[in-house]
C-alpha cells in the first residue's frame, strides 16, 4: 500500500515501522492499559524513493526528529485513539516529506536605492553633529 507523497514519491511499507507505547496525559484508567501513543519511524537515509536533494532538505527540516542512523521519528499522543494517532503520525510525515520536495527560491541580491543611501548618510551626519555638541563644558565658557 505505502504512503503516497507526490506522483513521483511514494514511501513503501517496509520503510515505515510503527510502535505503540503508553501515552502520558489524560485517559483515566484506560491510560495504564492501552498503548495509544504512536512512534512512527521512517528510514529516510536508506529510502530509494527519495532523491538526494530531497533527503538533504528533509534532514534540515526534521531537526531533532532525524536520528544519527538517518531515521525520521515522529511521536504522536494527541488523541486517546490509537488509530487516530496513527493517522496523524502518517499525515505529519507526509507533510514533512512534501515540504522537503519544494525547492527554496534563490535569493536575488539587490542594491539599496540612491535615495535610501543619501537619507541614511544624512541621518548619520545629523546624529554625529548632535553628539559633537555634547562635549564637556570648558572652564572659560561657564558663566
């Protein structure tokens, strides 16, 4: 079945591992019995379905969720339903990979306008004049 991200990228089931653990937080007596929290692991570094640049961007976007082994770990304990937490984890992984597929726009360096340069220099000159007038009073000038 897998997890379809785009037309070109689909994550196979063997690349995903799910582990269900007990969640902290609300749940009443149920919280001690049922493992509702989901830990979804995606072997991103070894994935044949992700192109190199996408893997690089995914690593940067994942941040602390990227392990040393090159696995993206997504932990969800939002709801008290195991099935819903599982859906949320898969959605979050899909969003993360989709974001990594988008290439960032290149920044085009621009020059400041002549008017803005002139205004900045005039403001600096005025500021300097104000500060120059702040000197300590000399004995012969005091009255």
